[in-house]
C-alpha cells in the first residue's frame, strides 16, 4: 500500500550553518526563517543538530535554539537531533527540555546521543 505524498510526514534537520562572510546571528535568523517556511509547507518536525567547536556551525546550544525556533513558530514540532549526553549533565538536559515542553506543549522533541 503506497501513501500519497500529502500523507507522508516530512521533517528537517538543521545544522545552523554559518555562511562565509556572515555572522552567527545571521545563521540563527536564517534557521528561524527556514523553520517558519517548513511550517508553512506542512513539515511535521524541525530538529537541530548539536555540534561543538566548529566555526561554520552555530548549533552548539541545542536547548536554546529549540526554544528560539519554537518561540518563532506556531505548530511544528521542534527538537534536538541528538543532545550528546557526555557533553551535558543529564539533569540539566532534562530540566531544560522539560521547561521547553511546558512552554510549548506537545511541540518539543528530545533526541539523545553518546558522541
């Protein structure tokens, strides 16, 4: 049984790339605009990938970015493509994402990893 394209849930994973000659603030603004566009297109989820110590990637503070994107959208689910637990105290991750889940009920996803 095949599904029609309109019945397939689409998601997007964003690394928040910093383009050459642009700032981190520009990258964050582009990510919000991209999430808003994805929401208008009917995407189900917008996830942010956690990466550290990479000059061209602005997605190291995943919980902060999830809150930024959720605050600038209305319906799309927003989450982490993988918070790397070796990099963060688990209680801090649980508290941050628990708070986000209260601020944006039914819209926050938490993906975990081990880097």
